[in-house]
C-alpha cells in the first residue's frame, strides 16, 4: 500500500464521531447526506475524509 488509500469507517465509528446511533448514519446515507461504499460482503463503509468534512 502506498499510503494514499483513504480510510473507510464503519457505521458505529461514524456514529461515535457525531454522537448519534449507527442507524442515524445509515439514514443519512439513504437520504444522500453521506455517500457510502459497500464491502464485498455488502456492509456499508464511509470515507473518512467525507465524514470529517461533514463534521466540520
């Protein structure tokens, strides 16, 4: 790895940053407030840079 790959966060990690329930993070993604990617097993992951930018 060359160090340029952005870290992906799980819904509970994002929820902890915002002080909300992980289901809220999933709802934000569904509403388009936060984009997500899926792992091969179908789990949602969120780009750390986008999460931190949303957090302000």
